[in-house]
C-alpha cells in the first residue's frame, strides 16, 4: 500500500511540474504600425493645410490616397505627426523617413 501511495504521489508531482511548463502563454511579437496625422507640405517645407484624414493613419494609407508616392530624392509632400492640431505654416524641418512622404517623379 505504501508503494502505491508513493507512486501516486510521485506521478502527481511529475504531472503538476510538467503541466506548469507545458501551458505557457505564447508570446506574440506583433509589429505595430506607426499611425500619424498627415499634413500637406508646401515647397518651403511648411504645413500647407489641415491634416488630410479624419483620424491618424499609417504611412501606407496616407500614400494610397495621394499623388505622393514616396520616391527617393524628392521633396516632402506629406508630413506625419502625432499632433492633430499643427498650424498652417509650421516648419517640418528634416523629418525622419517614417514621418515624411516624398513627391513622385
């Protein structure tokens, strides 16, 4: 009888330990898209009007609805910012590539 109890106790411990490690919550590595408010930019590098969409959108969505095609070595035609209330005439400076869409050729 003692052997059966010891065997059952050992088996319960093994199942408990295995169960603790077998059912880990999977880790999801999702790439989050940067969503911004997109503004038209004039040739002087300044905000030329209000943001173009009713809400913040990704860069790909901003490109899809515009003449800007993000061509290299072209001036900026759309500027993305987290601020939904940038004023017309605000200088954009030298934005990083995630915040700027370049004119098409």
